[in-house]
């Protein structure tokens, strides 16, 4: 390959495309209500604020989450994430870190034909065993002011269980 074709390929790989416009409903500040199931029974409920901004020329969404003061299982919760569209693999990708873990959670997935439902799949270590388990996230845009995220994990028996649900409402 020539230097010119290498440069052209890099330029195309970094270009903004229509998929990046799908980030628009997420941009802004949102009040969040999170339900976390730590086992059978009723979930723990907490609230917080998610602020999403376009970053690096609109190629990514930068996410900053700050939990409200709580006595729940994760007091003073904070998290950071990035979400983007990879023009080379033609997939959406996300990464998340927070102060309840030392794990970089990564996900890869796609949006459905409606452009409103993302299904993202990743692998995370089980905190009890250290073994990798599958994580599936489903992100749904209801309208410009509301979206949600559900997270499902694979249990030791291979069955999937719902571990978290977050409802976001524009502040």
C-alpha cells in the first residue's frame, strides 16, 4: 500500500457518518433512577445525574455519572463512559468505569432498524469467581427527553438474569 492510500484510509476511518447523528437524543443532562437487583426480591433503588457531551468532534459521547447521596449499596457512586460508532468495524462500542469496580467494562453492538434500540454485548469478570461472564445491555430511546438502559448478566448455570435498569429523564 502507498502512503497516500494509507492516509486516505485513515481519513475515511475518522470521518463522521450518519450513525454518529444517532447520539443526539443522549446529549445533555439527565436525571437517572437506577434499579439494581443483587439477588431475588425487590431491587435497590438509587438516583443520580448523567451528563453526556459530544467529544472529539462528535465522534463519541463522553458520559459522567454522579449518584445522589444514598445509604444504599453504592454510596457516593460515580462513573465515566464513552460510547461511539466504529466506522471500520461498523459497530457501536462502549466503555464504562466507576468507583465500585476496577474493571473496564467494554461492549460492542448494533442499533435496530428503527434507530432507537441498541443491543450491546460484552464480557466482564464475575466479582465472586473471577470467571468471565456475558453482559448484555439494551438501550432504548423513547423520545428526545427519555431513554433507558437494561443490563443482563449470564448466571453460573448459563441463564440470563436482569441486574440493572436505569430510566433517564432530561433535566
